C-alpha cells in the first residue's frame, strides 16, 4: 500500500506521536549521564534531580527579597503581557481588517500604510518604544502589538476582500446597508479566520514577549531565563523552556477547540 | 401588461472592448425572459446591468419609469449559479436575513414578536420551495439543488419586482434540474414574478420562458474582433400562458423539443 493511503487511527496516532518525544528525552538522559560520569558537577546538561531541586525553590519557596513565588509570578506577568498584546492585536485586526477589506475607499487610503508598517522589523522599533513608553509594561505590550497586529490586519482584510462577490451582491438585493453587510455578512464569516490568525501569530507574539523581557524587565519568564543564563543555570532554563512550550501548546489547543465548537458551519456542519 | 424594465440604446464597453451594443429592450411585467447565446456574448453583462452591479457606458435603463441606480437594491432579487447563500447562517437564518435588514437597521437582528413573525414568514417560504425538513441545516450540509432552492426562497421573501437568475441550474444534475424547472414555474405563476434568466441550456430557455432572447455578435471584424459587440439577434415570443402552467404544471408548455428546431442557430460564426 502506498504511504499516502495509510490511515492512522486516533489512538495509534497518539502512540506514534509520543515515540519521537520519548526518544529525545532518552537521548538527553543518556548524554547527561555520560557527562556527569566524567564531571559530576557538570552544569550544561543537568540531570532531572538537579532540575527538580532548582525548580523547587522557584515554585514553592518565597523569594527572600520580594516575598513572591518567583515561578508563578513570572508566569502571571508574562501571560498578562501576552494576552494584553494578543487581545489588542485581535480587536484592531478585526476592526481595521473589516474596514480595509470591505470598503474600497478605506483600502485605497490606508492599505499602503498598513503594508508599510507590516514590513518594518518590530525589534528595530523597540528602542523607539522604550523611549516613548519608558521601560514599563506599556512598551512590552506595544512591541507584541506592533509585531503581530499588521500581519493579522492584512490577513483579515484579505479574507474579507476574498468573500465571493455574489454574496455581497445578494445581501444588497436583500436590502442590506454597508453597516448591515459588515456586521451580518462579513464579521461572522471572518471570525473563524480571526481565531486562525491568532493561532498563527502566537509564535511571533512569544518571540516579541521574550525579547522585550530579556532587554528590560524585572519579572517574567523571558527575564528569568536571561537572568540565570549568567550562571549557566541550565537546570532552570530547561524547565522554563518546557513550561513555555506547554503554555503555548495549551493556548493553541484551546483556540482550535473553540473554533470547531463555535463555528460548526465553517467545518462542514460537524460539531 | 405594463412595461417594467426598459433599456434604450444601451452599450457596455470595457476599455476598447465592446461587449454589448445597441440594446433596445422592453420587458413587460409578468414575463419570463430567457437569455441565451454563446459564451462571451454578454449574457451576464446584460444581467449585471439589470442588477445594477454595472452601469452602461452609454444609454439608459429605466425600471418602472425611473432611471435605475448603478447599485443593487431590494427591488431586484438575484440567484447566482454559486455562492448565493450565506454559509454561516442556517436555512431559516438565510431567509430571515432580508426581513431582518429591513426591520432592524442598526443590528439587523429581530427579537420578540417581530422575530416570531419573521420566523413564521421565513418557514412558510421554505415550505414553498420544499425545504421544510432542512430549516436548521447549514448550506454546507445541503446538496447543490437544495442550496439553489434556498437561494430562491431567500430572494422571494423580499417580493422583488424582478427576479434575476444567472445560470441558476447550470451545476445541477438533469433530474434535479427538472424538479427545479417545475418549482420556478410554479413560483413564477403563484407570485406573479417577472423573471430574467440567463442560461446555456437552449431546451431550458424554451421550456421555461415566455420570451427567448438570443445575444450574439452580428458583425465580425477578423482584424479587431473586440470592436464589435453583441446585440439581440433573435427575440422570440412564446405563447405560454400563466394560467395553463398553474393548472397542470410544466406539461402544458413547449411540446416540441426546441433544440431540434432548425431555425435557431446560435453559433453562426463558430466562436463558441
């Protein structure tokens, strides 16, 4: 049988998906054990015991200086920045994308500007943001927004503009005004795409978050990683990276699930 | 019968390409006009003119004695071959859309008694087209024929002055197409509609229409074929009464198979 025709059942798929992950973990353990056999105080590939010890302090023991549980405080600060940035970007993408995609005069006026902003590397704007907004939360959230909003706006505008012409005409023959067309025809049809755009921009959003935190912050997942890097503390960095991966994967899963449940019409009517 | 739509000396040009020229046409109220012709002869352009999607480059179009604005409006209903229904609304939602737009300018949503009444009206319309068992289905769950029934119901709920059909049955299989012919004939008769239908199917054109228009290029310049547009080369009135169709359906009309009639030659210059 050809490989393109080989169907994989759900349970079998889960099992097959786990194999490479288990292999990678095993590979790491073997390599770490080998290094420790030569040098018991090796810091580059820490053993699981060392990671647990290092993380225990961050997870459950309050910091002497601030009295906070650092791991959870880091997570809360980073997620707050991420969700603020994502939220602002999503709302502006919806609003601006609808206007740009549906109304030719608006597209003629602002289309070039949005494209122009979208091609500027956001990190190049980071100094400007720090100068304009200071080193506080605003600059970090602003970096995420500037990094992902233009891409999302263009995606949504493109999707609205690609709605079949027939639908727009039909709605008008049914008496719809521009406003009604926007909220009853374009808006609901673009929502599944919007969730998809949020999913795709999740990766870049994390990049900008970690970058902003690495450069100027006093708390946050990215800040912690770059702080402990000075001591070669791989026993903290590795668990933090795994935690970021887990958070990102969970958000992604929730978005996919929401999309399927909320918009059955976009998935062949299946729930 | 009073005249409903009048085109006087209408031309359609895109750049230096002439698509339609010298169209003089009067469509009477209650007529079922079939428009046929080879591909690229401007059938769809003619429909777009009537719809208001395009303005003619020359000439005048009058609807009920008033110049037609170059914009779609609720006095003209339309059914396209594809994409005529909204995929994000159920069948009921699709039909209610027209009522909601008219009654709720700000939100295009109804509530309470107004909603119940719109629902009632919409479900009656869905029953008319035979979709009473699929009121809550989304278009993606429907067959092509059902989607076209839905598109017709959606258009008819606004009681349009003219119903424009752009190859509405072109993508359906022959059995379903026959059902749709009976449906549209019954609705045309019951709702006293005026219909303009563009089709590729000559049999269908003669079977349904009270008048068949043939668009084609009538002069041909081999060096600049785009400089001559199409016009109405045949305008054939058919004796088909509304009464007989409402009594015994489709069987009373068009006894001969019109595609066998030798006189109707569409593709004379082999450009199809």
